[in-house]
C-alpha cells in the first residue's frame, strides 16, 4: 500500500469521523481495535464503529484534536488530544459534565481493503482520574477546533 493511498484513506476517514458521517466504510470487515492499556479487543466493522461513536457522542461529546500525524506505506501514527464533555455513563460513573483533555496515541494498519487494525494508547484510567478531579465544563468541547 503506497503512502499516498494510505494518506488518502486516513484523510477521508478522519473527515468522516469529525463530520460525524459513517466512517465505518473505511474499516475492513474484520477490523480489530485494541485498547493497549488493558489488552481488550473489539472485533468487526460495526463493533469498532459503535465503540468510537459511543465514546465521541454518547459517553462524551468529543472530537479528537490532532497534534501530529505520520503516514508511511500502510502504517499511520497519530498523536492527539481527546477533548470532551462527559455526557453519559462511563465505567460506572454517571454523567458529570466534566470536560476532560486526555492525550493519546493511535497506530493504524491500513491495507488495500481499508483500516485493519487500530491500537489505542488512550488511558481509561487517566480519563477516570480527570472525571473524579474535574469540575463541570461551561464550554462544549465539540465546538472547539477539531482535526
């Protein structure tokens, strides 16, 4: 897979995600999302789409803020900040209205069929820590500049 094709796939994927359009079309049927902190895996196009959608629209009102993006032939590294207001149940915690800002890294493996693997280095424990220490936000994170 060429760098250009990889970049196009990821650019289109990020645009669909930020605009809250269907981004699952960019996944392979057997895509795997791995939460690296816990080792938990999510398998399949619909399940991965739902995981992302839940995190960005049902549990938090959020969009990622890209800091750095490195694209090679079939591999993408993303350094970003997850910025979102807590609006739904997360790890047993009811909505708090707290704004979290959690740095994270993602690695993607992209094939000719689409995004095949996502490795998430976003710490769920750091999110919980910020929720426990935070104060409710008066600003809506989704209105901030994203990707």
